[in-house]
C-alpha cells in the first residue's frame, strides 16, 4: 500500500509538471520544461516570490503524504494532500503595482479515513472528521507603490518579518495590513499596521500538536468547530481581538516597526510588535560571518525576544524573555549547527504565527514555554549538488506549563525531545523531494499516557 502511494504521488507531481509546462503559465527557461525529470537538460530557473509583479504567474504545486506513524492515539498516522499556490502581479503605471494570490489544498484520495489520527495541519477542515476532508483555500491581494528608496503597500498577503516567519504545508498564514518601507541610514526601516489575520493550514498543528494547547505554538484559539466554544475557521480573516478568547481584549490591531541593516559581514535587525491591549514584543537579532577559505566559513548569531504583557487575562501565564544563540560551521560539503535557547518564567504568547527560534524543529517550539533551556544540534551533508542529508536532535527539558488550557493534565514527566532525519533531492532546480522521519517525545508523555511520535513523510514540490 505504501509503495503504491509513493508511485501514485510521484506520478501526480510529474504529470503536473508537464501540464504546467505546456500551458500559459510556463516560466521562462532556456530549455523545454518537459524534458524528463531525471535528465540533465540545461536550463536556467530563478525562483521568485509568489507576490512578484512581473506580469507572469508564479507559484507551486505540492504533494504531502504520511507513510506511517505510531499507533498510540497521539501520533498523526495518515494524511495525504495536494496543494497549490498561485500569484499574479503587474505594474499598471510606473511604480504602481497590483497583484492577487490564491492558495488551496485537497485530499489526494490516499488518506486512510478509517484512521482517527489524521494530520489536520495539512487540510483546512472546520470539523475533525475523517469523512469530511473538504478542499480549502486562502486568498490574498495587494496594491503597492514603489518610488526611489521607499515602498508603500496595502495588502491581504504574507507579511515578511521574523515575528511572522513560520513553516507551512500548503496554505500560509495571511495578514491584512498597511506597510511603508524606506531606506534610512543604509538600512531598511518599516512601519506597519496589521488589522486582521487569516490562519493557514498548518496552524492546526501549531495549536494542538506543536503548541499542545499552551498558546506558545503560533495559534491560541482552536481551529475546529467542536460544538463547545468559539473557534477560528482557517482561511477566514479575523480581527486581531478575535484571535484570542472572546472578551479578553478589545485590541484594535498590531502596530509594527522594524529596521534591518547589513554592515559588511554583520547583519542586525530590530522589530517591535505592539499588540494593542495585549502585549508588546521586542525582537532583536545580530549575525556575523567569518570566511575560513574557499568553501569554508563560520556564522554566529544571537537574538532576544522580550514580551511585556499588558492584559490581565494573560499576565499570569505569559511574558518574559527568550535569549538564543547559534553557531554554524560550513566545511566544504558538511555543515554543522549548534543552538541554545533559554526562557525565563512565563511562556511567550504566540498567537500570530511567530517562529524565529534557533532550536525549533519540525514539530517542536518548546523553547517558547516557561522556564526552559533548549539545545539543538544539526548536521548537514551534501555529497552532490542536488542531494542533501540532514540530521538534527533537540532537547527542550520540561517546562512548567501544564494543566487545563495550557497543557495536558498531570505533571510533566518527560524531557521534550525531537530527532529528525531528512533527505532532500532536487533533480532539477524547480523540483524538490523531501523525505523525513520525525521521532518526538512530548513533555506530557508518561507510562500511562504515551505522547510520542515516530512518523515518515514525503513532500514533493514543483515551483514555477
């Protein structure tokens, strides 16, 4: 069954490539895109953001499939989806640009609906029912004016910043905002106002699996209609005060200020996210690169995330400071990374999709929880230009977030850990295949409550 699933999924991606190459959305290449996938036909492919305004359609086609999982009622043992993202933008007069985007996902037909533990972070369901894996979508649009040294935009789209950086499966988190960027003192300064947010497909995992109901994973409210209490429908734009429990705030939105600059080998950034009537988030990061000769180098980085909670409903549980550092050594075809994060008392209220941490893993963001010391080691080996092997191990210890909404009942009995083994193969610059196994233990796991994961997934992506 698993072998047949792999063959079917591979065929879907290859056929999708041929269909796109023969239609109107064929990217500009030096050679025919319909050349067989595993040949070395020469062509030039430059990946562009989906929001680029060059008069061409850009996007991706993606397949995401789970092969197995631990049959313990916690691990997601099934889930198979096909997704896409499409963006088109154009310049209507000099400097004035407009664009639209649409993202979608549907069941591939290979999801085992007889299983209850389905990876709903791949889908856009409003109910947790294996028999209702409906297609879902998210939409976006922008209008932008670019002058000499500045840019002004109104958008419902992705928002670029460290505090909105997160992983996605198919449909990303989207924000309604007004933003002004300008060159100041050799760097980029920005002022923004975010009025609404639309949660993407993976936010269900941010809430339940990654966040484990602690409010630190990227989404605070539940994304499902369980018939008991409010929920947020993914793909729908909500006012910022609606992203938290009803009645806890009358927030008018998020005010954002950012500044980023490069000075030779040193990069630094400072961002402030002020969530009206909730909290102020100050994030700062600096990186420095050392050259150690041809194909060799060292990068060191450090960041701090301080959260000052100003809302009585959250101040007893959230707030404080996260400090992290990372060292990356590149030595030819080998890359090694060591990272450390420490969080003082209080978890970080992470309700709007932030994931800037160095120790974050595929399914873990425990460094954002209260009283945590987190460690992560990563090794990357690239024997060929288009082939990469990766292994990472993270240990997050045990936080003191537990009970009711903020964790599972009972004491934290295990160190939270995650071991990820990943193979990435890019037969062409626009096609990637990522096979990975994630072996994770929740800090709420115990001998009587097995909350561990051991699952293998395949993600195949075609970008254009």
